[in-house]
């Protein structure tokens, strides 16, 4: 903060600098001074300092004892009066010597202060100071005053140089900053009905103004409450709804400076059940099912489906598949003579859907007809080479979230399943877990990274032959809001 000297008349009054005998005590060695106390507009000057000054006249008039500014006996006005520094309790000014020092020589400089609303200029030191920089200390927040300085010789004080702008002692401004807690730097997930309580610390001095928006619009005050203190702002939602999802932005402003921070909130709930389910086929001890995804996923992606079966005799449900991603499956190892119904649940981060899609008809597992074997009967050979009934599908995953690859194979005898990545066998690698149950082959990739992207192959081998299917897995970060 800097200011230059003004050539205009002082703002606080028309008085000229006092003569040496009335206004200027002897010189002190120090360049610093404490600010004189203000007593208001009616304050009388000290007798030893302002003895020659009469009460302020109605119109400006220079005292007769003051030499004219053009006199060669007194110095001219100091040059380049500049405000060097302002703190919460002090102010520092500097100046250059005058062009004309006067015939009698320079005795020093007198720095004077006039408080806002007062009419008198008061010296800040008892004696002229032979320095060109002074610090006035002992100031208080809220003080506002003008400063001027004049050069003094034995003939008296010369015309003053007045600081162009008044000085205002204000609290130091600290630019606002927002510190977002680590757990809020990624999407903040809450379930429907849970409370949302965000406490966001910030810095700034004096206290900045804080405001919130939701998706660039003002907050709904009936649903969202905000409490802002000196060092943080708290956003609170008593019972979150899905409509509360979105981007919340905190803006902290202070004297033209501002800082912003965004927090993404996702409010989720359990998904709906699959839209429909039907029994495709029944053969031997097997039943094939197909269903359609739910219309409502609960405002987040599905983790898969849970498939259950129930024997008509007992009515008890047993889980067959969990977190199963395809929408078709084959249920095997059913008991001959029994009738089965099936149901499928959807699942997301909140859990299973409250209801399930249930097959309308039963799957009847019929007994085989008993017939005498004629002589020379040749038993049918059910052996077959491996063949995939459900291929692998290309898949995209997010880093850090485990993912699974699925396919289905038919073969007799039971084939050996080999998983490969980029044609390299990955058996024994602890990052992968391979499962094979009832012809469904699953490869789980634990917490993948972009390095795990590539072409994955499932190979089935038995004594009659082999078959393989491929898919491409791409692991990349999801797009930000």
C-alpha cells in the first residue's frame, strides 16, 4: 500500500506549520514515534507546542509569524512523501529532502497527524527528526487519519507535504482458502433416508462470506440447512432423497477474493426387481431361465443378480447364483420327479431388491421311462468335446473395484478350464480367482488397475478336444462430473 504527497492544502485544516519557537521541540535521535491520543475536534493544543496558534478562524488565514513559502530562510516542502507500510498497529512513511534547504540550514523534519473528523494537526514527535523515514506505532484498528511532513530550519517550518490519501488501520486481509476433507474428494454416497452432514473447513481473515449452491442453483432451504462459523461451513440434510444427488459448491468470498470447492453427492436406494422372468426350456435335470433388467437400478449401477430355486414340495428357497451378471442362466442338478419354481433378485450397493421376479410356471423334472433293453442294445455315448454356450463379453472396469468375467461351456467328460491373459497362463496368480460351477466359468480380477487391461481367454480342454473364447477388458477411471 503506497501513497504520494499531495500539493493541495491539508484536509484537516488551513493551519501552516508552526514556527520553531512554538511547534518544534528539540530533535530526538529516534525515527519512530507513538501516535498521540486524539481528544476530538474540541481538543486544545498543548501550550508548549501550539502557543502561537489561535482558534481556527472561519476562513483560512496564515499566522503573521509564519514565513511565506517563498522565503529563502525556510526550506521548501519535502519531496515524494510515500506510505511504505501499514500494519494493524503501525504505519511507516518516507520522503525525500526538499529541493531548497534554506539559507539557515536544515534542523530536521516534523511529521504531523490529523485524525478523521478532527481539525488540528498534532506532531507525532516532540522534536524535529533528522530522518527521512518514520514509523508511527500504538495505533488501533479502525483509526483513520491524514499525515504530513515539513522541513524545519531555525527560521521556522517550511510548507508541508501532505499524504495524498488518508490512512485507515484495518485488520490484515488473509486470502480465503478451502480445505476439503479427504473422504469428500470423491463421490460421497448416502442411502435414501440417511442424514448428510458435510463440515468443510476454510481459512480467511477477517471472517469471509460463505455461500452454497446445488447444481449451480440456490439451495432448497426447506430441505437443506447451512451453518457457517469463523472457520468452517456445515451443510446438513436430515433425511436424504435421490433428488438431493448432484454437485454442491461452496464459495468463500473476502474483499474481492474468493475460493471454491465442489462436493459430489450420490443418494442411492435398493433397486427394483427384474422386469420379467420366463422359463425357457427344461431337459433332463436342467432348466434354462431368462429375465430382463429392472426399470429402476436405485440411482447406481447393479452389482449383479441372485438366482434362487424352490422345490414345490417344501417351498423353501435356496440360492443358486450370487452377483451373477448375465440375464440368462442354466440351473442344473435338479432332482428327478420334483417340480421347481425360480426367482431372481437385483442387487446394488444397498443390497438385494425388496422383491423378486418369480417364474409363473413350474419346471417339472420328469422320470425317465423304464423299458427293457433289447438284446444287442448299444448304450448311447454322451461324450462330447468342449463347446461354449455363452461366450465372454468385452468389459470395462473402474480401477480399484473388483470385476468378473463370465462364460458357459458344455463338455463331457468335465473339461479342464484354463484362463489366460494376453495368451499367458495366469493360473496361480493371487490377483485372479477362477471358479467353475455347473458349466459356468468365472474369473474374478481383484482390484484391477490399468495394467490389468488386455485380452482374456477362457480355454476348455478334455480328451475329445478343446475350445476357447476371448474378450477384451479395459480398466480406466470413470468420467468425473
